[in-house]
C-alpha cells in the first residue's frame, strides 16, 4: 500500500474542503483498502470521514427513513424499524460480506464500492475500468459476470444494499460546498456504456451524506435473498430484491430488482408486470422470474445465471409474501 | 507411494518368520494384541529386540495413551501466545519480498535492480540463479544459461530485503525485468495438442518430497505429455472379454491449492558459524537438509526451528525458494531476514493438487468379481509432475488384471507438490463412483459389492458398522425417488492409505531429580497434535499427567524427527519416544536403587509409583523416588527400529457415508451429514484423531464443491489468487459430522501407532458426495468442483425421473 | 473483442518495454477512449494513479481537518486496557500496529483482504478485521485482542471451552475464531449453533475444526456469565 496523507475530518464542511486534487474519501475503508493493497488505487490523500458523528444513524421521519451514510451495514441490519418496515434492506445489509465487514462497512461505502470483476481487481490486468482499452472478461473467465447490459464492461453491480434501495425507491443525498442535491438510486449509477470508469454520478466535490427512503405504502412486504456457491460468505451469482404492495392477497404493485445480473442494479418491469393485479402464488411468482430473463444475453460461461435468477426471484417473491421461508441454500 | 500388493503367499511366509520357534540372538518372542476389539482381537507372536519395552496392552487398559487429554499446547494457541514463524521478530530484522514473474513463459533478458537498491531502507537485493521446485530438464544442456526460464506467472525471480515490509514491497516493484516472452499454454487439453507451445524444451522430471508427490522419472515425453507411466498386472484385455458387465466413464477434477493459513516462509539468521532458520515447515529435517546442500554447509551448522506451524497439507517440505533466498539475503546483509509469502504468491508458487482427466473402465463377473481395471489419466501438475491418480484403482479392490497409464501434462502454471493423500481424491472420485455404477448394473447393493471385492478386513468391519447405521438405512436404494426440487440422497466411498515409516525418527527423554520429565525431538507439530501424543507416551511410562510433561520439539538441536508427510509422524516417532522413555525409566531405577536400599532389578515403575518386587518398602511416588536420584538428571536417546513385522503390508482406511440434498433448480448441493468410520491402528489420542478426520472430510467437501484455481486462458494469470474467489468451505458449509474410530492393532512397534492424515476422509468425500448425488437425482456427476453450473448442466442431460444407472 | 491479439504477441509487446514496470496485461493504447468524461472522487485515484506527493494538493486550511502523514506520527491506542504510544504512518493497518509495533502477535493476518477474519479484534465490543482497519481509526476506541481476553490471568470461559473441546488444530485461525465467538457471546449469551455458524461465517479454518468450534462456543454459552 502506498503512502498517503490522512486528512482527519470531524465535520462535513471540513471534509468538503478537502475534496480536490485527487483526494479520495474514506469511510469504513473496506473497499478502498482492498483496492490500495492490490495496487489498483494509489491515492496520495485520504479524506477520513469515518468520525463525522452527524453522518451516522437511522432516523424515522414523516416521509420515511433517513440513514446517515456512515451507518454500518450491521447497524442497518439490526435496526428494529428497518426490520419491521424495510425487510428487504435489513436482509440485504445482513447478508453482505462477512459479519466483521458488516461491522466496518458503511452504507455509503457499500453504495460507492467498485465492481467485483476479478480482472479489474487484479493488478495483472489493465482493463477498461482502469482507463485502458480492453475488457478481458468477454474472451476470458466470465462465469460471475453480467447477463444483461454486458456489451462494454460486464462486471456486475456489487452492492446488495443498492438492490434493496432501488426496490424501495430510495435516494441518496449528495452534499457539496454549494449545497445538497438528492438523486434517486435509479439515476445514481452510471452505465459502463456511458463510461466504464465511472460508477456513479457523484461529482468529485460531493460527499454522499445520507440515504433517504420513502415510507412504504400500506400492505408493503419485501425481502432480499442472494445465491452463491457457498452458503457462508460468498458474492452473489444471482440475487433478488422484491417489494410487494399488497391489497389482501392481490399484488397492487411490485418491484423486482436484480444485482448480480448487470453492471448496474436493475429492476425488471417485465417481471413486475407479471405480478401487478394478481394474487401471489407459486405460479405467478415463477412467471415473474421467467419474465425477468427476457432479453438476457449470457456470455460464454454464465448461461447458468439465466436459470438461477428466475429461481432466486420466485423464491424471494414467495418469501416476501410470507408463503415460503428463507431459503436455507441461499448465502447467509 | 506403495502401489504393489503383497501376495497371500508372501504374507504367509512373513507370518511364518514371525512365528519361528527360536528367536535369533538379541531378540525374544512376545505376544501382541492384533485385530479389532469386539471383532477380531487376538494375540500374535512377534520377535522383537530384547531391549524393547514391554508390550503395550490395548487402549482400554492404559491410563494415558488412547485417551484424549487436552492438546498439550492448547493454552498457547487459544491465548495467542503461540509463536509461529510468521510471528518471529528479531532485533534489526529485515523484511524481504519476492519479485515475481509477470508473464507465464519467457526467457529473462535482463534484470535491473539499481532503482530498487537505491530506495532508502533497502539493504539487499538477490537475483535467483537456481530455482527450486518444478520439473528439471533431463538434459542440462537445454537449461537456460543465464536466469532460470520463467515457466509460470508468479514464479519468483528475485527478492529485496528492507527495513520495513512496505519498503520491500515498493522496492520489489522497482526491479525491472526484461522478458523475451514465449508462447504459453495453461489449458490441459490445448497443452496435449501436437502444436502446443512447449513448457519445457525437452524431457523433464520432478522429484517427490518427504510428503510424496512428484512423478515418475525417465518415462517418455511427447511434447508436453510426460508419460504414460504404465503399470500392468495380468491381461486386462482378456479380463474385459471375461467380464459379464463392463462400465466405462470419464471423470475430471480441478486444481486445488493447499491454502494453509500460514503461508510458506522463513526467518533466516546467517551467522559465520551457524545458520539459524525459523521455518513454517512440515520437516525441520528436510529444511536443514536442503539448506546444507544448497549452501554447502555442514548440517551441524544449520539449525532449523519450528515452534508452531500454521498448516501445510503436504506443500511444506524443504527450504524451498523462500528458505534459500532469505538465507542468501541474510548472508549478504549480515542481518536476520523475514520472508513470508503473501496470499497471492502462496496460491501461485508453492504447490497444488494437480488436475485430472480420467477414463476408467472396469469389468466384472455377475457375482461382482473384478476381471479387469483399466485407468488412463491425464493431469496437470503445472510445470511439475505428480498428477498420477491410480492409487485407489490399484489398491482398494481385488482385480484379476490391472492396466493403468498415468500422464502428466505440462502447462505454464506453478508446480504441484504433494497434497494430503496425493492422487487419491482424484482417483477415488472416479473409482468409487464407477464401483457404484457397477453395483447398479449388477443389481447389487453397493456395500455387498464392496464386501465381495475388498479384501481388507478392517474396512469389512467398517462397512458393517455403516450398513447398520441409521444414515445408511435411510438410503432409498432407488435413485431419484424424491418429488420436488429438493432431492435427498445417500452415498458412500472408501479410503485407502499405506503404512510408511520414516526411520529418521529419534528422541531423547530426560528425568530430573525434581520429578520432572521431558522429551526432546526435532519433530514439528503441524497441527496434528504430536506434542500431546509424545506427552501421553511419557505420561504412560512415568505416571505423570501429560500436561506436566515438558515437550520440546521443532528444533534440529534435538534428535532428528521425521518429516510430517504421508501420515508417518505418529507411527514413526512414538516408538522411538517410548523406547527412550523406557530406557530412561530403567536408568532412573538404577539411579535411585542405592538410596532405596535395593537392587535396580528389584524395582518397578508403574502407575506413577516405584514398587519393590520384594516388598522392601511401601510403594513411593515417582516424584519422591526421583528426589533420591544419584545425579541431577538421567536421560536416554532412542531411534526408531524397524517395524516388528516389517514385511507385512499394512494399509489404513475408512468408509464414509454422505447425505446430500440437491436443489435441482439452483444446482446447489447441500451436504447435510457425514458418518465416517475410520481406522488408524491404535488411536493414540482419539479426540485429536477425530479432529483430523473432521478436517479431512471438510477439506474433501471443499474440494468437491468449491475450490478451483482459475487461470485466465488468454494471459495465463490466476484470476482468483485470494481467499475470496478461491472458495474454501466456511462455517455454514459444514455438515453434521459423526466420526467413529475402529481400533485396529497390528503389532508393529512398541506403541503400535499408525497415522491418520491421508486416510482422514479427504480422499473419499468427493466420491461419497458424487454417489449421494446420484442417489438423489439418478444422474452421475463426473466433474469437480460441483458448482451450480456443473450441477445444472449434469441435470439438464438427465432423462426425467426414469434413469437408474 | 475481435481485435484481441494472440496471447504471445501481447506478452511480447508488454515485455519488450521494460518501462512498463507493472507488467500487466493491457490493451493497445494508453489513453482512455472516454477521456474527459466525469469521474467520481473514489475513481480518481484508480484512473490517474497519482504517485507523487504534491504539497499544494494537500494544504489543509479548514479548522475541522487535521492532516496526518504521510510519514510516521505518534499515535496513542488503547489496547487491552493499556495505552500504547507508537510512531506509525497513516497507511499502517491496525493489524500491523498490533503485531509489529506492539508485539501483540496473537492477531494473525492470513488473507490480508478481510476474507478470512483471522485478524479479528474487537473495536469496543464489535468484531472487525484489523487488516482492513487503519490503525488511525482505532484512536478513541477500546481495542481488545486475543491477548486481552483473559482476565486476572485466567482464560476467558470461551478459551477454556476451546481447550476442552480441542477446537483447534494448527491454531493459526484460533485467535480470530475465539474473538468472533467471544463477540457473539457478548451480544447473544445464549446462541444456537446456527448463530455460531453465522458469527463465524467470515472466519476460515483450513484444518477443518469447525464442529469443535461450534461445540466449544455453545458450551461456553452455558457457563459464561461475565462481561469480557
């Protein structure tokens, strides 16, 4: 790991004053240290926002939830309000990485983390995401890569929290010296076709300061599950976030979100359409899962994901609807 | 590895020798317990030297041996005070870092170390002239005349030593290597093609280590294909003609890395008359041997210390490149040097379990008798050899004819090294599933068929226990019986390993006037618990609780100890320790006899008390007697003597049953339970033995389902050289494990101990899971790791719910 | 990608240029085709790889900001109830601070990436990976390492249970396992086996000692009453 200056900040304004000349923000530091240890990131200045107390905590408001960006995944997972009304988010935060990492990683850092492609993460390969001209996954090993939107950089979206937040129509609060703006999660991520090096629309002088989640409509039920190869600590090969707005047994409206399917977390309107106005049954859930794969374009080694996602989706729909327990074979 | 069988005639002959009426001079005939208590236990005669201690009864009649006192060094391990090589910090110590090859195949044109040398804090740079590990060209004239040829990405090229780790890391990046890159190949299939890039310009061979591994020497080499090494017994062609049923199938297995949690490495301190090396090794003796040879030092001037050691699994023998380079840097700088590999280097450069592509064909009569077994295997040990996997096919069952052809295929990847039961998990994966296929074709129960073709009497008992187990009884003989997407299945597999003894096993035992006793041996404890076992041996002799025994091991200043590979440590060393303890106790009695007013031969030390046979005094405790020693200390040294029944071919083994649930929609296999019945001669410490078997099974599950070294096909780099994408079974992947030990006395030594490491389930888990998978789904899975894509693909080829074979 | 060269051509190209000290597999040109596109703060360093310190870039003027490093600075950490003042660079991880600067070698760095949890220590009562935590971020917290678990010279009941159940083989993962399980018991004094499995889901043991670790932790849960 290269040497760097650590700019220790105790306030937002202090941190904002440091965001220039290539300084990199460090919160929990999990992903950043990983990249630095591998020589992928070599910043000379880290803006340490970890100890800004105002940026941590979960607050219920009349509009919904406001979660400080420095709130850890473990804190979100265990929060009673989140558990009660935003099960999808509790699930997603509670099944990310390892217990230790969930204690360190912040929700802001989780949303901003870099993709998990092994070519990007290896110092042996200089790929598109590092500003070079080539993606190594297409002709290489792509079993964990994207099955949608995979024409430029097929590395998959890494954040499970983002899956939940997209399903909940959440936004992030971005703060700069000029003020604050709110960007919906659906608009937050930049597709690699636009720029493979850029993950999000956050500007160099902005901090992600909070996550804002609207209050769910009455009758909302939600869940998240991820599938990997191992049951303990694994990245998703397929995952599903499901938010159902129910009128009795009838689904008024649904959000079906996939993380490990594409470079940017995506909703599946086709899957959602299969549920809208219908009762949740295994049949409708399976139909939704199947519909979600329309337009999938697997690469040479990840065709199995087209089989996996529908399963992840239908089981998570049934979990959300209370018709099935948590899948013991999902990553825990 | 032992791959030849002793014929019944030879066995009878050896038995006859043992039973001879008049023992040769210096020996006596004793009766020893042999067989399995509750099944076959009986007494057999052995001729043994008269200097040997009395015959040890079976475990139930002993106080400390065969019991499970707490691990001798458990306190140090749970409290964090255990000092591993990785933890050694010496005053002024430098930290070293390797410079690794950045291309998979190249001649090195030049190496410029000037920038690295100039970096403040850098104290030494060393460019490797002679690389250790991997196959060596038979024709020395073909070897590179300058720097060693790069044959895999990550190969060590040079190393730098600096005052701090991150300075060394930065300096390593400043070493400029100019490569003349050559075409490379990292795929086994491609490497077999006639026009494939050649990993070696001519035939090359790799020697094994103290842990086994390595490949045959002198076999033909065609391109990258080193082999075949052919082993033929009888006429296999005729055997297949004689068969009523023939099954033939192909199996393939992946490359697994050892991934010991402590990486390879040493701390070397080169002083003018002594090179001291702390090493994370499975063999202090092997490290001393290699360093002395490499630097032309007398062995007496090389000291190797391994106080604690964080796992090896077969890959840690000899000094290797880290040992040699650290010693070199220490010599250059006059300062101790710490050189431990990082996780990526550990995956790339210090060994792995080779892959395999196997075609196995077995012919049988209607009654199950095997008429012929034929195995053709291709496997890659990277730029090394040792991918042979015919052990199980050769040694598990009785056949009329055998024909095996093992081929190593060179690719541009790090060389393999011995890994826990080399060749056997691969071989058993194919063999044990094929035996089950055969059973199906013969309409026989899998256990009945094995009873018919497996002559080993211990496994027969083990199968009996399995047959009567609730888990086996719960198996539906009809495959694919479950409706729905979760399908349950039960399957079994067997293990076989071979009794090897390392005669370089010696120890000293000391008795002090204060009643304390200590044992000294250079042997290292690699996590198996030999420290505890040695303490138990002394405890049994002196009646002192094991935790009160001082165990000083892991230092070549002590008498030589065996290298811990091939399940030899306990079997090799404990007899030498018991002999030394016995002799020390005799010296002790001689030392106290005058003060006790009697002759030494009137005294007996038993149950922690000194007794007078003639009742000259009331029994006194060992401790009180020790106070009467005529010198402060008595001691005795012993070395291993040959096995009592040396010509007898002993094997160890086990039978494991796995229960799986296959999720046919996700392709995930959940191993729910394993019932494992194993033997390892006399279990010296059953708890530690079971711990090892749990571990073998878990490593086997991890191999079966998760682990895979992945090389990018286009550039030759490993894409998962970490512990995140190189996936090792974790807490939620562990089934309920139930292990039962079968005590099996063989009358071979003064402790009659055997080993467990290799036969601990690591070779049978994948096969048992494979057979359980078939029982669950009706489909054969012939590839590891059995990841969701592999499983879904296998299931997609299956006829719906009707297949039974 | 149809324009990919053969591996050997590519290797030849990269190796012919010793200036390319990274020796990584690269594409054809060095300039990104999307030059000028917006980049994230987090992405900047990834792309530019700035290696040289520029003092003007780091001038801090804000009163709520304190700059440390890049060289070593004195730092006081509270470890196992005792204050340690050490000289470290900001890049020093907590694991290195403990091991190298304080000689607390019980904490093991195994994967160095947060994937094995061998380096687990408690920050206040929370288990974290010390290999992925900057030592600077441990300021103001109580750090507990394996060495700090025993009290009054007696092993923590969990450590005693590990000994009793022989919940170790080589022992290299043991400190991390003990810390994970100790943190679990602190938070959940009566865990189920499933709870223990979840708490150790990030801890790797290569010897395969898991069943013993589960048993030891469950037993300690029956006896552990004190606050660690």
